[in-house]
C-alpha cells in the first residue's frame, strides 16, 4: 500500500498497551533498546485528542517489523486458566498503528495523520461457570467491571439526546475515547460459542453488538500543520515580498523606503509631523507605507489624548468641575444658588419669566396703588399755614402696608419732595420740626423678597454697573463665537476647493504623462491649464493659512471673553449674597434722613 503512493513519504509507528486490573503497562518495554521508562504510563488529554504518556512508540519500515512487535507484546501478556479456557487472557490490550503522510513534491507544511486501534477485549465471565478463585477471581471482577462501563458508553453514544458520555469511568473507555464514535471508523468482531450450552453468553455478546450498530460516526481527514516547516515557508514568503516591494519602489522612483518596524526616533518624527500638521505649519503628511500610516493614526490618538488632559487640567485649576451624574453635588450647587433646577447658571437671562407665588392680603396691589396715589396727592397739595401742624421730635411712627405716614411740613411752608426708600427696615424715623427736610417713608412688604426678586433688584440698583459690564462682555462673546463659526465655514469651503483643485491638477499631470513630457533645458513644459491650477492651489493654500490664523486668534479671544463673563457672573453672585446677608436690620434700627 505504501509502494502505491510514491509521491508521499509515509511514516508508520506502533505501540502496544495492556490494561490489567485498571493499571496500564507497556508490553514493548522489554525490548533491549527500550529499557525501563522513568515516566509512569498514564492517560493524558489535550486539544488534539487522547494519548498515553510514557508509552513507547516504535518506528517500522516494513510489515515484518510490525508483526514482530505484535508477537513480542503477545508473549508479555498475562494469561491464566480456568474451567472454561486454559489460555484465558486476563487483560485488555490495544495495539496502535500511527500513520503520517507528507507530500514529496510540495514543500507544504500540511500533512495527514491517522491512527488504527486494534483492541483485544478480555471475555466476560460468569463466576459460577468459570469457578474462579483467588487472583483469577479478582481479575475477572475487574474485567466484568470495565466491560460494563464500555457498554454504558456505547449505549450513551447511541442515544442522540445524551450530552454527556461517561468515558472516564474506567481506563478502557478513556483510552478509546477518540475511537468510539465521532471522527473514526469502527469495526466490532464478536466471538461466540456455537454450542447450546453457551447460549446465554452468545445472546449477551450479540446484544452488545446490536447496541454498537446504533453508534453514528463522521469520519474526516485529519490534516495537521508542521509548525517548523510553516515558519520556514513564512520566512521565505517574507523575503519574496520584500524583494517585490523593492522592485516596485525602484520602478516608482522611490528610494530609502524602510518596511521594518519603527524605532523610537522614527515614532518621535511622526509625532512631530502630526503636531506641525495640526498647528498648520505642515500642509500634508507624505504617505510612505502602511506601517507609517498606522503609526500616524496612532500618534493622532496620542496628541488628542494629551490635549484633552491639558484642557481638563486647565479647567480644574480655574473651576470646580461637577459630574452630571453626581446628583448630590448638583443638589448642593442648586441650594447654594449657583444653578437653578433646569441646570442654568445664575446671572444668565433665559428669556422666560417666573412666578412669585400667591401674595398675602396685606400686600394687595389695589391698596398698595391707592396708598401711593394718596402720597402723591398729599405731596402735590398746597402747603398748610405756618404753625398749623405740631412738630414731632424723636418719635418713631409705625408704617403698615395699608397706611402711609407723612412727615410734618417745615415752618416756611415749602414742600420738599424727598422720599427715602428702605425695604430692609420695618420702621422709619421722622425728622424734628426745626429740620429743613422731611422724610416720607413708603410701605414695605411684611416678608423679605424671594431670591429672584432680590437678584433683579440688585442688578437694577447696586449691581447695575456690574450687570451692564456682564451684558457687554456676553454680547462680545456671542459676536466672537459667531465670527469663529463663519470663519470655520470659510475654511471648510477653501479646503473643499483645495481638494477639487488637487484632483484637477492630478488629472492634468496624468494626462501629460500619458501624452509625453516635453523638456526644454532640463525643465518640464506644462500647459496653461495646469499652470493656472498650480497658481490657484497656491492662492487657496495662502487663504487657508490666513483664515486658520484668524480662527486661532478668535479662539483665544473667545477664551478671554468667556473668562470675563465668568468673572462678572461671580461678582454678581457674591454681591447679591453679601446684600442679602448684611442688609437686613431689626425694627429698632434707625437710619438718618437724607
């Protein structure tokens, strides 16, 4: 059979294993060139299948060598005699033939392997008929036990609904795991007695054979790859590919192109090119090979990560950053008045109104309006006669929300329209009769104003100047942002025009190369259309640099304006807090009249 396939180098090896009383023995270990094995024989599994560790494997080049090894192992088997068989085998034996086939014509790393297991099972014994005693009885017990486990494995393999096959119950089924079902061909040879006295044993053997017929197999060719030969073939292929690249570069007038892995100096140079490209100092990065392109993308990622870290560090130095998912921190900021419930910063106008709640009966608009009208009428009425009013000196008069007290007129009868508002006190002080000015006091609500009302009052009164500067800075910031957006759009338009011009220039260059290049005094002569495209490309690049520089300046101005806006907002917040905290006085506090 081997001589029929001269194109393949076929290697045959054999081994002989004995399973005696659930112990493993090498039947070929008695050969003179084998010697005693230092490793005990054991069954080991790996991803490639089951193999016997410590079992000697012998190379055979002829059929006679294989038979001599088989006969050598047979002489080492353990046998015994009982009433039914004088030469009864007391162990299970597995004679394995390993076959490898490699191609002689192709230097391929793929090769084909196969394994043939010739199994000699010890016969099952009925202890009542055999009359075994002592050591033979013990051996019969192990034989019957292993055959029972083998039958259980065969039954499980024949059941398509079973997921687990009990191969590890005994050494026999474990050693034959890759030979029972699956990727293999199985042949069972059953020996039976042709006598009526042995009818029970014959039926038992035939039932076992019928169960074996239910096992399904799916044999396939076992193709493996020689790692050593694969490495050599890949190295040869790499050499050929490098030579092919060298020829391609020479034809394309490219020299000194390195395709080896990049060192630290080359990586640093690519990082510098990426930074100059992002700053606008470099128009484009030349493409050399795939490894260089991958490294360029990698350095883009590195630069972007560094910029993100720098921006975050700068923001953390100037501001306190709060995570949007940190609800406790957001609640604390809202309670402090720095942010409303919708997430807007205090000090920014959102264009929406807000409610102040239900007013109390003591501060109805009708009464309040009437009180103010009465005050105006009394101030605009003719002055009383001289001495017609009694002076009031050093006494406080209570002012409610529904009544208004007027100070007495002066002796000369002149009316002085002087009104002093004080929303923070509940009492006002009238001037003595000899004072040249009288101070009427307007009504005030019985409760302090809410935060939004107090904030609006502060912006209109004491913080009006800061509020005006805040609005101006914000207006300038919005105008700079609008200009930056317009500049970005112009840059994008110029970039698209540059790409279109480059494509047209490349098409003209290809057309010129096809028609032939005409040189005069060592210079390449180009047509007018290509020359105009070159001039247009230069002008577009010049515009692109100018617009990009303007965009960088605008970004710097936006950052500065944003800082001013934040600073004004902070001053508004600190101002309204100090006004609310220190402006409230008790009912007994007196302020001088103006």
